[in-house]
């Protein structure tokens, strides 16, 4: 298998396994600040009982151009798909449908890959609802449980 094909399979597997988290961040960012892009970084993962945890956050469109200029301007960082520029990414953010699509930038090592996620098997609003529901059903130990009054 070629290196490009192996990398492509890795990306597809990563997105498939983490689609709910990506969709949650896309919708949460959209409802709180309008359009933008989800940024995931596998550079500093931590391992927990639930598996590997990676950084994932949302950058609003209003801040995205400056963010990209700084992030992709670092000498060691390269855009894996060289034909995509900041302008292509900004155009995707300006035109994607937040209810059914997401814009993702995935950082792995010193490489960044741009994904315009369309035809998702689960919509960003549904991802958001799923994670919010899980949070209500399984609160973390750091969140105090409310006592029911008798």
C-alpha cells in the first residue's frame, strides 16, 4: 500500500471514529459564534480509561483568517494538500451548510489536512444532542450530582 493511501485510510478512520466529537464541536461553535472550522490536533494526545484524547476546538470565521496565517505560517507546518490555500478554506467556511456539513482541519505532526465534510451519516446538530444527552446520563465525577428532594 502506498504512503498516500495509508495516510488517507488513517484520516478516514480517524474521522469515522471521532465524527460525533467533530460534529458536536462544529454545531456548538456555530450556535455560539456562527460559522467556522473545527480544528483537531493529534500532536499531544493523552491516554485515559476511555482511550486516546486529542485536542479539538472550534475557530469562528471572524478569527479564522488570522488563526490560519499564524498556524500555517510556522516554518515547520505544511498544508498536506498544497492546492488548498487560506482562501479556499475561508470560502468553504462561508458556504458550508452547518446543519449537514462541517469544515475540519486535522493536524498530525507538522502536517495539516483540510476536509470539507459533506453527506455526513450523522448531522452536527444530532452529534451535539447525542453528547449533551450522554453528559446528562453519565455526569463526570467532577460534576456534583443533584440530590432529589423528598
